[in-house]
């Protein structure tokens, strides 16, 4: 049960955060930085993203309660949001938008440290990742399962940090075509997971 939960959470968060998709963008943003500076910013970006996502994972349900939003409503909204991300991944819209955002940042000389913006927010800890981690922790039953979800999040962010640090060599190794294929496959998988969230939300809302 715990292993299945970990795998499910890991796949969901890996697809949403998308380390392979973030790596080429990060490589472009840090083109003028030294290897030490690029490594430092990558670690800092993942650390900041981790803090943001853990806060929403642990206190997101209380926030929903304060706003009088039912969990099933959030499941449906989160599922639709994740489905939109999946749609963009399959048709390569998400990568295009990230590249445009990276170009705007690169065109601003005074912006040197990209760890907070745009890497930590909104690329790593964006709306999709926040929705996903809140859904996963709300599905978890008890402290032990919540820790499993947080462990999956930690594993994804460690892999993300590794991908960002190795961004330059990774891009040369994979190439644009391989990256496009991987992104589309992950998009299809995320679409199925998003559909399941919506189905669960509808079942809860209508008592099916």
C-alpha cells in the first residue's frame, strides 16, 4: 500500500514539476553563470520550491476550510488544472510558454539570480504542483501516508536539482527530439491521473 502510494505520488509530482522540461530552460537562463553559480541557484530554487509545496501540503486543507471550499470541489478544479497542463505537454504548448518566459528574463540584464523567479515560482512550485501536492496529501490517510507523499516530493525535487545542475550536458545528451517524446508521454500519463481526480471529485460531490 505504501509503495503504491509512493509510486503514484512520485509519478504525479514528477510529471507536474517536469524536471526534463525545466532543465533546458534553466540551462538557457544560466548561460552566463559559472558552474558554481548555476549549481548554487539550482539547489536554492529546489529548496525554496520545497518550502512552498510543503506549506501547501500540510496547511492547504485548512486554507480550503477557511475559504469554505469543499475538498471534492478542489479535486475537480485541481484535476481540470492538471488536465490542462497535460494537454499543453502533449501539444508542446507548455514548453513554448516556458521558453518565452525564459527569453523575457534573459532580456533583462539586471536579473541575475533566477532561483526564486522564475525557477522556484512559477516553474517548480506552480499552480499545478501546488494543486497536485494538496490533492495527494488530502488523499493520504494518517501521518504515515502523508510522510510517504512528502518523501515522494523530496525524491522528485532531488531529481529536479540533479537535472538542473546537469542541464547543459543533459541537453546535449538527449537532444530536442528525445525531450519532446518524453514530454508528450508524460503528458498522456498526467491526463489519465487528472481524469481520475475529476472522477473522484464527482463521486464525492454526488455521493456516487
